[in-house]
């Protein structure tokens, strides 16, 4: 074969290989896109009166929301070091033992004797029973914290109770629109099988409407706005947090993020959502504290993104600023979202909290607890492995 013919043969082989790889990539991309419900899980962009209201917020500048204090994300220059740390630190990021999961169904059949009971469903999903009201936070019952059913962080444990088996809810509150806090399948099921109303920060209603939640059951709030649940007199107050938002990569900070202060006639609790540390905790504590219970995020933490997540040390400091009596740690133990071992946040809290005189409430997944009445243990320490 001549050199010219050999050259043409190699070009044909390379060309066919390129076409094959391109075809595989296109098919793979379509499969992944299909696993997001053909983009439905990404949500929708706010428009019309919803967008006008967002633009009127003090937290809105230009085409996005901003924090009350300047908040940077992880620097690009920090990325190689963080990646290398994740590859070499030996962290056990997913459990090697079975996480205990309890069924709360039987206990939830009767109201709490103290008037306050909380059931941790995993990550940042909590059923809060307070002074006659039942409030569900950031319901994520899906298998993955991801828009895709095929890719993304998967659950460490089963959900302790089916959504349809939950007792009648008075409210569902959402902190922000990240996938580990706003799960499309869970929202669609709750919207289709209950008549519960949804309370959320500005802009997230656009996602909800796309997923079939009736407009009259969608309630959007700016910071410091509040409403009262008529049946119980419990107040829901959207209070500041320090974070960011986005679901599609090109929609960063298009919707607002919030924490929630819940005020009952007899009890008051605080739910942080996701947040970095700032003086907003002191402001909330001065205005609405002291709190019978704070529920503060402690996991998925690294110093490189310390502006947007608390971590255990700052969570304890925030708890004190809020005037909290007891603290229940959340945002850990369900998804692999950082480079630390999955038990690190809880173990750090267990060591440091007693030194600060802070009483921790550490229920197992699915375990209903009445703070101050129900004793809890550091259950992760007795599992016999990571």
C-alpha cells in the first residue's frame, strides 16, 4: 500500500472513531437530560409580577440577590488544593456501616405531651410539631440530591416514613432551591396528594408552579416578612441567611435564600437552612430569641467555602448568638457533599459542645424527640465503624 493510501486509511479510521465518540456523547447527554425530566427538574425562571416583586427587594441588585455582607465563594486558586485534599485525606465520606433508621409512624399518631416535638428525617428535612402545628422543612425524599435520577450524590439511608404516611401537615417551608433542599419529585407528590401550603423565599414559586403546585398554595417571602398559621396561631418568619442559590448553572442567585424562625404561643424554634456565619444570628436572637431549639447546619463544610456554610464550630457560636437552649444538628449524615468523613461534623460537636455548656439533641433518623424531655445519645459512636 502506498504512503498516500495509508494516510487516507488512517484519516478514515480516525474520522469514524471521532463520529462514534460524538454519537456516544450525544446519546449519553440525551439519557442524562431525560433523567432530569427533560429539564423539568431544573425549575423555571421567575417572570411577570413575581419578578417585579423580587426586584423591589432590598436584597436584589441588578439581576440577582445578594447577601447582607459581602460573600465570596471558593476561590478558583483554592480548587487544586481542595481537590488534592479530597483525594489524599483518607476521609470515609460514605458510611461503611448501616445507619439506624427508625419509623416514627406510631409516635406521630398522638401529639407531643410537651407541645414541641421534632423528627429528623435526614439531612435538612425535619417534621416540627409546635403548639398544635405540623411543619415540614426542606422535604427531600428522592434518592439523589441532583436534578438527575442517574447521577449525583445518593442517599446513605432510607427515608424513615413515606410521604403519604406523614400526618396532616399545616405548612411546608423551603430554605432555598439547591437540590439537597428542594427536590422536585417530593414537591410534586406532596402537591398532588395533600392540600398543604408551601412557604418559601422570593422567586422559588416559579419552580413550584412548573411542578404543578397550585398558585394559591404558594407563598413567597422576603427577609423579615411573616405569616400566621390560623389554626394554631404559629408564626412563620423568613429571616436572613448567608448563602446562594441556583439549579441550572446559569441561574446563580436568581432566587432568594432564607432561614426560618417559627414562633408558637408557647415555644419558638429556629431553622437555619444553609448559611455562613454573620451577625444576622445576633439580630435574629435579639428580635425573636431565646429559642427552645435551634436546628443548625453543620455538614458539607470546608474552610474554603466557610462563607456559605457554618460547620460545627460556627454553628455552636451561632446557637449562642440566637439564645438557643438546645441545638439539633442538621445537614449531615445523608449525602456526600464535602470532602470530610461523614461523621466528622457530629464528632466535632460531641467534643466541643459540652466544653461550651451547650446541650445537643442528636436523634437517630426518624426518631421523634421532645427537647428537654427525650434523652438522645451520640448514636454514631456505637456503630462499630465509619
